[in-house]
C-alpha cells in the first residue's frame, strides 16, 4: 500500500484528489495539510511514501516546504500540483527536489500512475506542460552552483539522458536499448557524477540548461 500526504490550501482540490486516489486499490491518503507550515510539521512525523504538493499557498509556499524538508533530508518523493501559469515556480520546485509535476485537472489514470512511478523511485513529466517548462529553463535565474561544461558524456550516456528527460524508468530504458537494467543504473550514476547533481530530475534540468539534450 502506497501512503500519500496531500498538501493544498484548497479544500475542494484535496477532496477531488482524495476521491480519485480512493479508487485505486494500492494507494491510501494518510494525511491532508492545508498549508505549508502544517506540512513541514506533519510530513516528517508520518513519513508518507509520496507527497502531492501545491506550490501556491499563503504564508508558507510549496517551494518553502520543499526547501525546508530537503535541507533537513526529510523530503519524501514529491509531486508538484500545478496550473499553466506556474512555469517558473515548477522549475524552482524541481530544482528544490520535487520528482515531477502534474496539472490539477489530472485524470485518474495519470494521477495513479504518477504516484506509483514516484513511489517506485522514478520521476515523471506531464506532457501537456513540458514544452512550456522547457522554454522556461532559459528564463529562470540559474540556481546551480556551476554552469561550467561538465566532463563530456559518451554517446550512450547522452542517449540515456534523453530517455531520462522523457520520464522513463531504468527498466524501460533497459528494455528500449536491449541492455541489462544494471548497465543502465551504472550509466545513470556516471551521468549524475559528470553533471555534478544528485538525482535524475536535476540531471535533466542541468542538461537542458547546458544544451546537452
């Protein structure tokens, strides 16, 4: 059973998402938070498998929540809930440690698959807003410690990085390239090391900023 914590200041949004998740047999909402301060206090105590987090909340924003929990190494796998006008905030959220993002009017199938993917250690991309977000990479103020060109990636590493940017899991990449999953994991580790980042989401964002993919 995958445990989920919902964080959104709008009661109707929380009710709607909870109703969708209740239809999935393997997902259970164990807590709801109506603001960021409550989330920062609750999440480390209940340790959910996945957090669904609104970015735009009064007092303490979702971005503040990400930064606070990430800074204490208490951030569970987190999916940002977003609307079309949140481009720059979403990019900041991804850089602060979120695993992906979804539109608030997401379908049942998309929501359940996203929660399962992130709970299993993957990341995800919502196709409808991908292009707007990628365009936003060039607009947002860079927050990486360095934009120096990293050690060159091999042709295979670049190929895998492009698949990572599409939200594919190690297993899906291995099947696509017809190699062992362990081989893909080794390549991903090399990619993270060369780019100087600690997770797949940051690797994709940095590669986009550097023009590698």
